[in-house]
C-alpha cells in the first residue's frame, strides 16, 4: 500500500493515524512533509457521542466495542491540554464525554459542568482496578464517581541510547545537559512540563503551590529554555525528531518509547533517579451530554479488555481493566515499566496532586512566558 492509498484508508477510518505514522517512520518519511487530512466524518454530528480528548486518542483501536454496538466510531474533538479543554467547555462547548487527568478532576467537578457516572450502567466496572477509582475528589453521591479511570502511566525521558552519553544513573539532568543544546524536546503542556520541572528542582509535590516553589521551578525552566529545540504536544513530532536523530532526548509519555522501539530505533524510556511523573486519566460526562446512552458506550469501550490490550501492548500505558493485564507475562509488563499492581508504579514516582484553579492559571501563564523566552 503506497502513501496515497494509506491516506485514503485514514480518511475512511480503516487505518489509524498512529499506524499510518509508524509506516512513514519505517519508510524514513517525515510527517511534516506529508500533511495528514482530517478523517471523514463517519456519522453526522448528534447521532453519535462526541469524545473530547487528547490528540492521538481518536483512533479505531480504542473503540472496537463501540463500533460493534453502534456501527461506527464516535465523533471526536481534540485538545492539547486539560486547561484548554476546560476553558472551551466553560465557554459553552458541549460534548458527551471528555478525558481529564487526576490532578485536574476536582477543578473540573467544581465548575458544575459534569454529572456523576452511574457505575451500574458500565458493564466493565466490576473489573476496574479499585486503586485507580479511589482518587482524591472522585467520590460522588449515591456511590457514583465523577471520573471513570481509563489510562495511567508516566511522563519521563525518551532518549537515544546511541546519542546520549550517560554519566552515572539516568536522571532528569539529561534534559538540562548543555552538551545537547538544540537537540532536546519537551511536551508543551504545563500539566506535564511544570511538574517535571518541580522534580528537577527538588520540590515536594505537597508544597508545589508555595511562592518558593514557583520561584525554584521557574528558575530551572528558564535554565532549560535555551537548550530546547522543540516544545509540542504533538507526540508524533517528538517521535519523528528522535527517530531522525534531530533530537537526542525528549520529555514524553510511555507510548513514544514503545512506538520507536517497535521501529527499531535505539531509545529507552528513562527511570530517572529522582523519580518519574505518574498520572491517571479517565472519562467524565458533561452535564448536558446530548447522547447520554452512547456516552456510556464510549466509557465501556475505553474500559474494555480489548482496548486495554491495545493500550498495554502498543502504547505501553497502564489500563484500568485488571483483566487486560492477564494477557501479559509479568516480565513483559516489567519491560514496559508496568505492573499488574498500579500502586507499585504510582508510588515509585511522583504522583500528581490536585491544585486550585488559581494555581493552574498562574502556572500556565508563567510557563507560557518562559517558553516565549521571558
């Protein structure tokens, strides 16, 4: 199948963007030179649930059960960061379900824009790992929850083992090493980068909201800024730059390392001596969801064993369905930096903690200034 045929398959929803990108990487083609058209809508708006999510999660592999039940994919709307998503919904953008992470969830609840999830309507709920449900602020009335956990994992450093010369243990220092000036990258969202900067600065997350913490984190982020080649939330762009050797290391999620390793690129997902950033993300239902029944279909599809197998095997992420892990040997999971017991992973690094809207606003404004060179 040549590139034009693959583009046609993507338009028709028969080939995911990620598989298309993997094919380009294998062929040595840079994605920046081949614009990817938007997928053709498979159902008119209003007939299917609308899923408001991070880029990359709008793929058929996550919605096998949904397609079987509804004959098509849900509609998708994409955001680059949870603050962007919340701002858009506050402005009147109505969706059925959205995809925040644990540190954002309490602030989302406080807006009054979301309804509790009736877990009795979620067929896969009995297999969800309890520790991922019992997050701060996730309890609602009558035993309901605000967020159905879906994916969990780490933010760390994916680095080229043939291009980075380690001095001792793996460390966040890689992304502050002047030897690699102009060849380093980072996720652009403060929801990842600022917290990783806190780890580098030695800030206890329990004190991340103090003025002293802001000053220390801002100092290390400003120190890093001249070394950076790229800030982006497009993980494909980061992966391509690492694959081509244009960058030697970048802050990424688990999936980038797994994808590049599958393509034979010599990379490793670091286990920094200071600890990685750990997170849990999930699904929340808008209070005015126009397609409530299909909103629950989206949740059940995302929580299915089928989706969990893909998330673990293809992306190296943890999944909330415990039965998905039964399909893997413990050795395989360990090689992905995972465990059948998520508590081991969550406790091994630095687990994000909910913050106030004021903190979130101040953090994002300051980080945007630093990225701009101020």
